[in-house]
């Protein structure tokens, strides 16, 4: 694997399926590791954290949702779910747990490649290293946006509290917060949010926007059940009120 080569882990208990996807990705210049379940995935991540994980939701030993929960609790690595017999609620739960996209299985390999590249584009900024504190400048301070209980650092692309502790943020969550930061006090429809966040590549993502905003609210609102920072506008969409302003 070359230094600049992006590394993808394929997790599927069916050897023919994971090998087919793995060979296709290798043909397109990716470094690939094949895993048959959660145990081998964790072992692989101990060696090197990948740029992305393609994960089958339906596996006998440990289900994909459990793996996503564990993975997102320890890393910010992007995840694309492969769903065969998974119900819509499984896909919704997977997105709520932090998965970045999903695709039906058996998948069309060109579509999977397009989704992988799209998620990698969105995730690359969010995974950039934070700037060193001593390098902070007036320009860097202009890149800080207050979102309720947290600060969004647009330059470092990180979410921090007042003590400077960083709170995990997925690429899609950062994309939405960046859109809100650029459009304060403006009502944005779900479609407009997806357009501005360059996230229109996934199917039926109106619902995914709601789930992602619910996750964001848990991180930034004083009371997520009564959101004051990112407010729901009935029939319109969402509105970012800086510092929870009423107006």
C-alpha cells in the first residue's frame, strides 16, 4: 500500500461477496483489507485505522448495528452499510448510530464506488488534524462559531466545548453545521440543506437529515428535547439561531 493510497476495510461474512468488492476496489487503486466479522474488523483497526469501512449489516455472529455502535464509540471512521434483508428501521438506526450512507445488497459495484468516493470527499476535511493552540491567530478566531454549548472550529473542522475538549463529529454532521454557520437566522429546507452540504447522493435522505440534526442537538443543545439553537420550523425546515436567540 502506497503512502497516499486510501485504505478501505470490507466486512462481510460471505467470502465471495467481500472478495468481489475487494478486487473491484483494488482495481481502482484502493488498499483493501477483508474481514469476516466484528472480531477481525477490530483486529484490523488495531493495526491501522482505515479511511472507510464497508459493512454488511446482516451477519450471524455479530450484527452490523452492534459493530457500528462499537466502531463509532472508538473512532470517527466513515461507514457505508450494505443492506440485504435489513428492514428500513435497521437503516434508520444505523444512520442514527453514525453510519454515513447505505446501499442495497447485492450492490451495483459502480454505484458502491460512487458512494465510497462521495463519503471519502465529505469525510476528509472532518478528519484533518486540529491546529495547535499556539498557532491560533485572529484569523483562526474568526473561524469559531458558537453552537449552543459548543464551538465549531471551521478551520480545524472540529466541535469543542468551553474547556477545549473535542467531541466526535461525523463528516455529515460537520457538513450540516458548516451550512448552518454560513446561513444564520435563515430557514433551510431539508432539500436545501442536502444541496448545500453536498449530500444529495444518498437515497431517501430527508429522514436522514432529521436523524443527523437529532444527533447534533444532543451535542450542542442545553436541552435537546427543547432545541433553541437549531430550531424546527413547521412546514419549512430548520433554522440556526446563534446563541439560542428567540428571533
